[in-house]
């Protein structure tokens, strides 16, 4: 056998990311938790404007975006790190905090990018099963912490199951976590949360030395295609995250689109409300079928269909709706426009009667 260049052997263990399938013509894509609304007013113009200067590198420090975010959140820009989507910011967190021999504790099932990013960092992953109601088991996550733990990830609301963590339970976890372990709270869907027991993670990230919160422009803000996300946390941690960033990732187009979206926040919040109301309607229809699902606090619902998961995904596809199956466990469906939601709800109604 001729010699060929060899990749790191541990890459073989990295699970391939299962992106939400794209929709065939005429079908609706409810498999990637995207926003069904078009970009906010002013966003396309901002991107077109920035397009005129693509012969130049972007601003290395994303200064304008940092200052717009700082103003919006009422904090100093030194508390914020940006990246190409919060997936990239998560990679910065993992690479900065954990390497070979270190452990990262995550809830599971949760966001599929976590195992991939942890493996790329070379760290060991400790997966702590969710409770039966789809919520984090924060006690069990605390129990999973060892001397080797560098990072604990909390995903609230949890993708794909839906519940948000409770403030009292997160406070209890933080009171016990060793001070040298970082807790990263992934709030990709925070704008959709209506559970009054949910925590204010931003406040925790600004008041504690070992908490960061991750947010994104991809979901509520509808900018999944431009790739911008950010972390807020203690200045000392943020400066480490900035070191772990790939140079020039956030483009001027992305920066300007994010700034324009922040300016359009009134309209954004109106749209988020429309989706939250639609989520209630969808949840109500499902409950009326006598099918129990976890509390949905993101822009998606979780259907715990177990071994009928793939069968349901195929039936939905046949009805023109692409959903996201997790074989043997359940199906995640993004909240879309009412007509699209009605299509798969009808499939579910028929399905549950069989
Ligand atoms: C979608 C999502 C993200 C972020 O996505 P980006 O597009 O990279 O910002 C992060 N965490 C969770 C749990 C998500 O579902």
C-alpha cells in the first residue's frame, strides 16, 4: 500500500453533522429552525452596500458590531466576542478552554454541533442524559464534573427537545460548580422564551467570573445565511475567546447585516411574537390529539415518536414538509407559517390514529 497523508486518527470518531435536509420544489423546509420571515428591512441594502468593498478585508476586530451590540445590551464591548455564527463562537469556547485530557460536560440529546466541536478540540465529551420531560438534569450534570472538567454546556431552550432551564436550578448548579470550570449557556433561541422561570443568563455572565452566554443572529433575527453570533462574559474569558478566533471570519457584509438587524428590533420582536403565538397554536393542536410533548420554548417542537420517527418524517415529506428526524428518538419540527404547520399537523393526526 502506498503511503498517503494521514489525518489525525481521532478525526475518525467525529460524527458527521446532519444538516436539515433542503426541501424539494413545492415542499416546505421545517428542518433547520430557520426564520420563515425574510430579512428585516434595511438588511439587504446593508449587505449590498458592504458588497461594494469586498476587495478589502473586513475589520479584524469587528469594532462597529461590537459597539452596536454593547450599546444594545448596555455593556462594555470588552465583554463581547463575535464569530461566524454561534457555532464558531462555541468552537472558540471549546478550543480556548479544553484540549486533550480535558472533559466537557454536555446535556444529551442536545445540539449536534457539540460532539463535533469537542472532538475537534481534542477534548473528551461527557454526555448527561436529559430527564424524561426533555429538560436538562442539572443535578446529574453537576455530578458528572470531575477534576478534568474544564467546561459545562447548558443549552436553553434545549435543541431539539424545547424546554428552558429553570433559574433556580441553574443558580443551584452555579453555586456548586468549581470556580475554575466555565459554564457556557447557549441561548440561541432566547428571544422565543416565554417561560417566566427561565434565567437571565446575560446577568449571570456579567456578574460571575465563570459564566459566558452565547447568542446568535441566525434564529430570531433571521440571518442564518450571513453567519454571525456572539458571546458575552467576563473580560478575562472574552479575551481568551478572541484569541481562539479564526482571523477575518466575520465579513463586512455580516457585520453590517447584524447592525441593521439590531436597528430593526421593533419589527423583529413583532415577528418573534407571531411565531410564539403560532407555537402555542401548534402545541394546542398536538395536545388536542392526546399526544404529550415537552414544553416548547424555542421556534420548534419536539415529537417523541421513538421507533416511529423515520416513518413520520417520510409521511411528512410525502405531504410536502421536510422535518428533522432523530432516528429512534423523535422528530424536531420548526414553527413555520400556519399553512405549512397545518400540513404536518394533519399528517400527525392521521399518524397517531393508526
Ligand atoms: C442554531 C443553533 C446555534 C447557532 O447557530 P449559528 O447559526 O452558528 O449561530 C447554536 N446553538 C444552538 C443550540 C442552535 O440550535
